[in-house]
C-alpha cells in the first residue's frame, strides 16, 4: 500500500500532542502511560509498514500491478458487514447481556458461511475470466 504509513504517523503525532496536554492538565501517571503506550504501538506499526514495504512512506497512487493473473474483487460484501456486526454484538454482549453473545455467535457462523460462498464465487469468476482471455492472447501471439 503506497502511503499507508503516513496516516499512522499523523495519528501518532496527534496522540503525542494530546498526551502532552493531558500530562500538563492532570499529571496522572496511568493516563500518560496509556497515551504513551498508544503512541508507541502506532509508531511501531508505521515502522513495520515502512520496513516491509518502502512504498508505505511515499505519497501518490499505488504502482500498477504486474500484468498477469486477474484479481476477483467484489464491489461489496454482505458477509463482511454481517461478520462485523456479529463481532460487535459479541463484544457488546460480554458486558451487557449474554443473549447478544449467542446471537452474535450464530450470526458470525452464518456470515462466515456466506463469506466462504463469496470466495468460491470470486474464484469461479476469475477462472471463467481467465479461460475466456486465453484464446485472445493465443491469437495475438500467432499474429495475422
């Protein structure tokens, strides 16, 4: 991801400024420690992004992918939204009402099943696209 570390570094700077203000205002060691830990984790995440991919610190659009295999990327995923709602329901249910944990667990199982179907459909779509594009590339290699 190109430029992926820049928002993390900006967020770390904002948290560092808020940490300094909180330190001056309250002087509470627990709050300052929590802010400091958050800043450290975010800076380490940005450093990890830069270390694994040098494009993470550069601005601009990402480099185009190399030509070759087509990627099947869905426009939207209903299963991903359901999985997020299920996890939120489970976490909320742990503190408020256990029936939400059971509801979220069932919804998570259903959404993961739906996600498996979406992945299977994406693979089938990619294979169909690749099978249709092979004769065209073979004709281009033969020439007129």
